[in-house]
C-alpha cells in the first residue's frame, strides 16, 4: 500500500484524528468552531494524499488539488481557496494565498499526543520521509539532522508554532518566502 494512502488510513493524516485536531486548532486560533462548509473543508483537505507513492514528493505536494476541487464543486470559490491555501507549497506554486486552514492545519500537529503521532507516522512509513526531508533543509526551516523521532518532533512543533504565529501576526509573506515553489 502506498504511503499517501496509509497516512490517511493510519498515520499523521488519519481521516478521523487529523480533522479532529485541525478542528480543535481552528477553535483555539479563531475562538469559534468552523461552520459546516469549513468543517467539510477540514475533513477533505488532505484526501489528495490517497494513492500517492510518498507523502514527501512532488506528487504529495499537489495533494491539496483534490480537496480544493471538491470544495469548489460542493460550495464555491472561497472554499476551494480555503483548501488550496492550507499548503504553502501548493499555494505558492498555484498563486493562492495562505488560508485560515493553514495555521489550523499546522497547529493540529502540535495538539496531537506526541507519542501517538510518532507511533502512527512510524507505522505508515511517513515518519522516515519527514525526517529525511527535514535533513535536506528542503523546506527552508533548517536541517535538524535528528534521527531520534522525539527530538525531531520537538523541533518540528517549534517550527510549526512559528509558522502559526507568523500567519496570525499577518506575516504570510515571510512564511511564503522560506522556500521556492519547487522546494529548494
């Protein structure tokens, strides 16, 4: 089974747990629960990982397309943009602005119980992908070089909290300029 499919079934993007934590993060950040359309977008925003050979790949970076298209069909352009803008790579590559789903998605990882996240991401194989990608410095937030998952997660959650704070402070350009669209 491909890693993209496994992450949705059992991993860090698990189809019940990940939307649950994104919804909690949304409430924490915006002091309100998402409306029905926003909730549907939260549920479907990562479904594009289905069938991806790897999560950390060019194919994986395009994962927002599927959910964004469905949000546009089900609702309207605003919700297509909400889903498309949850990924800075996809947003930059396709001329979308970061959306309010962006910080909620990033903060959600910080809300997971760390041991649970690491266990599930390890089972699916995505944890190895994440650590290997971070070592390259590909995403513009430093090369941690941590082979120990606990240390890696600690650094990633610090990085994600910085991204959330930057978004909430109106520094979206600073986030977008941390990497080129091709990830270099």
